[in-house]
């Protein structure tokens, strides 16, 4: 059985009467790269601060390595944090920054020097020990911050949007480096971000947060391909949300009417009259002169556009709703203004909402 290194049990937290965390629970296995993903104000940083011991929950428990550390101060927890602003001491060189916590523990000089050189090698900054933080690039300063956080061998490394201040290309490079470093060290990372690309590229497990709750917890593939809620579907990737009523239900499949005369096929067991909402990724939708999969969904091509080498097509349905589709068909074959049949494999559509059947009590 996988060993749980961190467990959050029904954590509640309010500030000035406003609920910030509303009963969240999470189990993290040793060696996992776990990302808390969500918009600003959803509770990500508060969760991290509670794990670190910088905030106390109003209710609930924090279990670290099998021990209840809910009321322990930060220095009594085998946890360290890397911040977005690096928090390096500007008057200390790289070596002294990394060695800081080891000096506080009164380690011997030769032990400190050996550990610092080892960490500089791990973060690929050999020979940088004498440099001052101001002499480093943003990516180099971030690596020093990580090395300093690793100096005392924490059980957990908490990373609070550590790449947020970097430009796009460097951020993507650092994503690869951070994931490789985490796999090399085998340390559990708890990472917070509002950047879906970071979360999908780096994580073993993603917890999607919204309004102080976890909307969905799962692997990157689960979160992307099988969103559990409307919010999870729309926050990550480009999703089209379609609402309709089940008109005909068969075992394992149903016909859903989006508007009079326009039907889509849905996998699953449903009741006639039930209202459902589907999430379909933009890259999963196709269109042409004839539909497939038993669909009867007509639309008019509104426009085509190229963005970053990707063809985006907007199709207007009879309801007035617009579907966004990426990389489907040549513009020359289906110019703007023409009418097409729209369809997708029912297996790629996720049901993100279900309502009571009409007339049911």
C-alpha cells in the first residue's frame, strides 16, 4: 500500500467571518508531485500556510508522517517553503544563503560546506557559491531558493507559485527542471499555481480548488479528460459546455436534445426528461457534411482564425451558442458561412452536471 506522508482532514479556516477553506481533505503519498490549482482567492496559499504551520485551522487536522502536527509551530515540522519572490538574503552570497539553516543548527563547517556543494550540484549551479543574488538571473535565484529549502532534508517541500515571476520561456524550462529535480530527489512536492499548463505538465496529482473547496482531485489525465464539475471543465483547457434534456434513454447510452431537432449522443445511464450538461474539449469536436455517432447537430461556421499555428473554428448552433473547435478541417473546404454537421465521439464528452428529471419530485 502507498504510504501517505500528508493528510489534511476536514480543514476549515475563516478570516474576519469570511470562509476561506470549507472543509477540505487531501491525502498525499510520499514522493508525489501534488499541485493545488485554482484562481486567485480560492484558498491555495492559505492551505499551504496551514501545512507549513504559519496559520492554524479553525477546525480539522494536519497529519504529517503519521503524526498530528496541527498545533506545532513551523520549526517543529519537517517542511520547508519556496516563495515566488525567492526570499534570498541580498547581503549573503549563494553559499551563505544555502547554508543559513545549517548554521542555525550549528552544524560543523566541513559538514555545511559539503552539503552546500552537493546542493549546488543538484540544482546545476556548481561554481556559483561566491556570487551575490543580484548577480544571478531569475531562474538561477529560483534554483538557489530551492537549494536552500532542501538543505535540511524536509519531508515536504512547499512551493508557492515559484515560477510566477519568470518569463514564459524560462518558466517552461524551469517546469522541466523542477519535475526532474523532484523525481531525482524523491521528495514530496506540494506546489500551488493558477497556471493550468504548469499543473498538467508537472503533477502526479492535481487538486482543483474553487471557493475554498476541492472541486476535483485526480491525475492530470483525469482532470483534463474527465472533469467532474462545470468549473473544473472550464478552468482547465478549452471546453465547450452544452446543456440539454434526455429524450430517449437506452442501456448505457442516451439521446440528448439541445434544441428542437438537434440531438447529441451521450454515454451513460440517464432517465428521460433529465437535464444534463456536457463538457467537450475544443480539440475533440469535428464537423463535416455528414454527422457520425448518431448525432443530428447542425451549425453554421462563423469564422476561422490562426493562433500560434493552430486553426480555431467558431461554429454557431441554432440556439445561438458558439462552439470553439481547434484543428479540425481545411478552411477552403468549409468557408465561413457554410452549414455543417457537428459531432464527436461520445466517449470524449464528460457529464459535468445532472438535474432532476422534469416533473420528478
